[in-house]
C-alpha cells in the first residue's frame, strides 16, 4: 500500500501478535503518524505480549509497561516528569485495550482527563479481554459469545459507549477510528498530536482469534463495522462539536454478524433487534451532530 | 534552624529540602497535613515540583511509577487504607527498581473505622520489596526522609518512611531544620541509571519469562543487602554534614542487660523513660529500638541481644493466626544463633490505645517472672469483653 512509503516505521517485524491481529495493524499506523518523539505507556493487554519479551521490543520508541488499571495515571506521571525536565517535544501516549479502558482502568482514565492531562489515550478495541482468553468486557457488543458469556448466556447487554463518556468530560478531542480506514486514522492521530490537553482515540481493532474468523477477514470486518454504522467514524471537539467522518450507504448488519463465529448462535429475530439498536444509536449520533434525520 | 514543627510538617520540610520533582498523593487522615503543606509549596513556588492531584492512592503511585521511570525525584504519602489500595503497585515500584520515597503514617486498618496509630498497615506490605524505616520523633522523621531519597537512589529501590499516627504525625516538637546548602551537599540532584529516553528507546517492565525473572528478583535482594551496608556509610556522611545520626538499630543499655525490650516507633520514647526508672531501681534492663525493618538488620540484632537472657518485643501490630510482626522477625533472626535468648512477644496499643509507662513496666515484670514464653504473643491490657465466636 502507498501509505507504507509515506511515514517511517516505528514498529519492527517479529512482534508476536496472532496473524491478522487488528491491534498490531492499529499500532503500526498510529506510530507512523505519531513519529519517534513519542513515549508510550502500555497497561496489561494483548500488547503486553505482542511487543515481545525481555530483552527484545517490537517498538522503536521508549515504552513503559504498567499495571492493568494504570494507563491514565502512569501517563500523567510520565508527562509531569517531562514537563518538569522542560521537555516539550515529546508526545506522551497511553495504549490500552478495551478492558484496560472501559473497565478496570476507567477510574484512572476519567481522573486523568478530568485533570486535562496533556496526553493522547489510545484504546484499541477488540471487544473482550483477549490476553486472558476472550472474556467479556463492557465493550463486548450485544449478542457476542465470549468464554464468560457462553452458550445461551451470550451477552444480552449493550456495549458501553466509551467515546460519549469521554465527551461528557468535555476534553479537547475524542474520536473513533478504524484499521480499515488508515488515512482517516492517521489524520486523526496527527490532528490529536497537534493539540494539547487530554485527547482520546478509540480504534476498532479486529481480533481473528477472539472473534472466530479467518485472519484475512480482519480489515473486511472492520470496514463492515463502519459501513453498517455499528462503529461509526466521528470526532468530537471540546465535548461539543461533532463531525461524522464517514456517511454509510445503508448496509444492513446481517452479513457482519454472519461472518463471525462469536455471533453464530444469533437467530434472524436477534439480528432484527440488533439492527434496531444500531439504527437507534446511529440516529442519536446524527442528532448530536446536528444532522436532522430527514436530510441524512 | 530550630523550629517547632508538627511531625507531618517535618516530612514536608524534608521533601522540600530534598527538591522532589514530582509529587502525587491522595488525602487520607492522618497523612493530610504532609501533602497539604507540599501542595502549598508547589503552588507558591517554594518547591519547583509538579503536584499531581490524582483520584486515588492507586493512581498516586501509578503516576509516580511513570514519573520515576522518566528519571525524576518522586514522593508520595499515604496511610492505612490508602497503602492497602496501593498494594499491587508497591510490588511494581520495587520490581521496576524505582527510587520512589513514601511517607506512611501508621494507622489502623478498618473495620471498624479507626484512624489511630497501628503498624499493621505497613507491616502487611513487608514482602513488597520496599525498604522500610520506622521513626521515633520529629527530628528522626525529617532526617530519615531526606536520607530516604539518598538511599533509594543509591540502591534503586523504593523507601517507605513510617511514622505513628497522631503520636508523631500530629505532635509538635522542636526540630532542627537544616539549611538548603547542607542538604544539597548530602543529597545531590538525582542521576538516574535508566529512564525513558527518546535517544535510547527501551521497553521497561516487559514480559520476563522464567529464564530471566528469577535473576531479576535476586537482583532486588542484592540491592537490599547493599542498602544495609550503604545505610551505615550514608549516616556517616549525614553526620559529618548535619551532625546527627540515628542508626538502623539503637541499643540503650543493652551491654549488661538481662532483659532487653525491643520496640519501634514512638513507643520507644516512652520505653526510654521506663528503662531509666527501672535501672534506678537496680533492674538490669536494656532497650533495643529497631528503625530499619526492611532489610531486616539480622546481624545487628544478634550482636546486640547476645548477652541478654530474655528479649521482650512490643508490637503495635498483629499478624492474625501468628503473632506480633516484629516479634516474628526477631525470632527468625535469632533462631539459627546457638544459645540465643527466648523471645517474648507482647501486643499493645492497637488502634491507637495508649502504651503508657505502666503498660511497658508491666511487660518487663511479666517477662522477668516468666520462666519461658507461654504464648506466641501475649496481649496486654485487654478489657473484659465477650470473646465468643463460633460458639452457640
Ligand atoms: C489487576 C489485574 N487483573 C487482571 C489481570 C489479568 N489481565 C491481563 S490483561 C487482561 C485483559 C486485557 O483486556 P483488554 O484490555 O481488552 O486488552 P486485550 O487483551 O483484549 O488486548 C486481564 C484480565 C491483570 N494483569 N491485572
Ligand atoms: S488475541 Fe486478538 S488482539 Fe490478541 S494478539 Fe491475537 S488477534 Fe491480536
Ligand atoms: Mg480487549
């Protein structure tokens, strides 16, 4: 792809992610956009493994691996130290999974952005605790099988809308992005990098291993999530100004669900009610963006 | 300059003089006066540091882990529930070899809610890889806090400076506050051995498989051993510049003592008085104050108690199902030493109950009368209450 040539790589081959890992693809694009003047905090998640074990690292930037729930706080400390040393050129970022962001690290994240700490928080979202073997998180979508929502006990609760929670903190920048839309993703990273204060980027990152699909489906599934408005691409500035970055063309959710093993138990009726939920969420987003339903 | 200082402010003054660069803390009684003062110093420019007002103790320590990994001097303070909340990160800080300094105000663990003196909070963290020091008075708190930075940075381990709730944290005493120049001589700016660095990008705290984890742990123990040696040298330097020295342990009239009382923290001051009075009555009693708990000064303990016929440990803490925690350590230190004195363990003053001179004297007489320790621990001054549990 053309993008490969545009920015230097800051991630090496030899990482230990599964084939087709969306989280690895997400990291690669994000680092291309961030550049090498970046320090990264990684709380426990798949990326604690993907980055490689002592004494090797797949990342060509300084990385601080930290405890699971400390993404927001540890990055605050790294930033404070750079500030007191007079370093203004380093971008401090956190790179956490959905579990480390939506659940166990939520308090530290909320605390950090309430203080408007000057950092970018990236959440790569694979919609479950993958590191520990596909357990449900509050990011796991309605309808999904996980090892803790097995059989007929598939998850019958909605996914937490983390971006809206961050928006409610009125932070300078909150955005969604997808590994299937790298130009949009990298543009958002560059935009976030040019701002100060707390910035949050939520990246949809397919997980072939946890979602029960072939590795070559990663990008296709991520693209379909956007096209169906299951995972809309948008950004919010100062908690107020919404911009929707991709206008879908009326794809229905069925095929997205049918392609993934984690949803194979769902009936047509289940999918109908999921379609209703997705439409409802999309319409809500349109209203927030000030787009009236008739014109959309 | 001699000033009348609250124990908490002895900590704050020390941290100011140590020129801490990033401070992060969350309020809990009785630690608040320490951090309020530091917050003020950061706000009015007396101290050129960033003060992170985080949303929990867990985040306070996590933030310092980030800051210390970036090569700056860091400080936090907490107590009791706050320390317990930090537990996971206490291990992280030592495992990551970060010289973080913490003031820990010893307060009882709930329930029931109790904000008063009790050492079980910090002693329950004994296996987390932190150097632990227990202070007796305001002067020792100030000196030890300054020294803590030097020690931590020398061995790359975090240091916890402990002081009893209220008896020390909220008591005003005359304290000599050294001038900045002298402290700068003793404690030069922090030169980190490693830090997050764009010019030399490294991954810290990454996956460590069985083929290397054990060596990393052993390195921590080597640093603990080094701390024991360095403490001595450091105290000499401190003494030559500031004229004071406290010691990892302090032996008071132990040389010819038949019974040695072993204490830590503020109960030591009261015990000094008791020992003086008993000596006047002709009793051959000594006092051994243990200041350094981790690393535990095993050899010093063996030497100082060698000639005694009994030792009596007073613990303001307890390990359920076992005994007083200092007593356990003393027993462990002496057990391989042939002919060591029997160790009596007494529990007193939990949850801030006064350990009066009478209590300590009583402990002495109980020990003297006894021919051998009867219990793992004896609880002194227990009131008559209904103890029935699990009986119908
Ligand atoms: C306090 C604590 N609890 C549990 C764990 C075990 N653990 C490590 S990673 C993880 C799940 C991570 O999930 P997520 O943040 O979604 O990242 P992913 O693995 O999916 O990439 C869990 C439960 C831990 N390391 N620390
Ligand atoms: S389990 Fe999923 S997220 Fe984790 S490395 Fe494998 S593909 Fe990537
Ligand atoms: Mg996940």
